C-alpha cells in the first residue's frame, strides 16, 4: 500500500513538472524582407528590396541590417531578422568587417571586374517564411573611387562616372544637376541614371533648376508605377507595403532617419501620404514630397 502510494506520488510529481514546463514559442511569421543600408562614412542610405542593386562608392563602410515584416498578434510590424552573413561574390571588391545578430558591416574596396560584389545571408531557424526569403544575396554595385565619401548632406548620385558637361555649361552646376538626377533615379526607380534619358533629365535640371527637378521626379514616378514600384495592388492590407515604400522615399528624398514604425506613429503627414499613395498613386506623392519646403531645405535647393 505504501509502495503504490509512493509510486502514485512520484507519477503525479513528474506530470506536474511536465505541465509546468514553459511552452515553446511558435516561430515568428515573416512575410517580407528588406535590407536597410546606413553608410558610416558617406551618404549611401536607404531601404532596399531583396534583389535590388545597392549603389555605393568605393571607400564606403556600409552597415547592412536585415529587417522584415513580422506578424505579431495578427498585425504586421517591422522586426529585425537574425541571420548569418558571409561574402558570396566579389571578394576583391568588398570585404566583411564585422557582423551582429541581424547586421553586417561591408567595406567597399574597389570597383574592378564587373563592379559588383554580393553579401550572402541565411536567416536563423526561429522564423516561418517562404523558402525564397530564408536565404539570398544582397548585391552592391560600385560607382567609382570615393564618389560617396564627402561632405554630409550632399546627395550621392550613385550614377557611375559623371558625364562631361555639354559645351558652354558650368562644370560645378552640371555636377550638381547630375547629383540631383542620381538621387531621384535611385530613390524613385531604385537604380542609378544611365543612358540618354538620364543625360536629358540632368540637362533639364541644369536648365530649369528646381522646376526641372520637379518635372523629372514626377516623370520617374510614373515610370516606377508602370514597373510595379508604386502603390500596393492590394485593396485590403495594403498599408504595410505602402508604408515601406513611402518610408524609403522619405529616407532617400528627405534624408529622414526614422524607422518605418516611427514615421507612421510620429508623423501625421506621413500617414496622410500613405493613404495618398494608395488612392492617388506614387506620382502624386512624389510630386508633393519634391514640392515641399523640407525637400528644398535638406537638399540645399534655393527658392523657385
């Protein structure tokens, strides 16, 4: 009788101990992934979709953070995504300086070969996401010797070698027009200006000044819409993607430093522009941003 009682007591104690064990947290669902780039000694900054080329200048040290949209209590939130990083291609052009849980610092050393290098990443096992997001590569495209390392507040064109100015044009004014042209291309289309169109756009900015900047920005935004780089195609649940897209424009065009979440929570104008992006399109929003006093101030553009 005593033995049976002892066994029953032991069994109950074991079961109670098992019931007391903490539940294993379910993996966080992550539905989108992007790279946030912050230059430590230049001006290459912004959010980049996985697969987009990151334009950088030789000599820059870039902190690259992996961020995703995590579903928390049924709501999409920006979350850091832990990963392992390693250089995957272009070791002669770039080197990995150090890494953290969800970030890596990459040094852009040269622009030889094809001018490209790639940082590979593999996310940790604590996430639930599509296989295509779980691992991949971030591509850096170099623009030329130390092009991005300079005075703070001067936008980096990310546009490759500056073309020679047309005959009779002032060199410094042409360079400024090319820099502004590069900023618009990179912010709106996610690429550096190349070819005849980019040169025509820079020429317009040179000749028309701020009015040319506004015209070029609006035309590039229409192209972005056609390429699917504008508003979310969803009727419901569109805010997350539109917030992400608009926040990138704020960082690239207005040089804002806040996260997507901070912009949404702290800036009523940003929230209004998210709605405008979805209902009016990216061209209307870009025109509003570029037509603002803030844009002219942070980019050191004089009055109209």
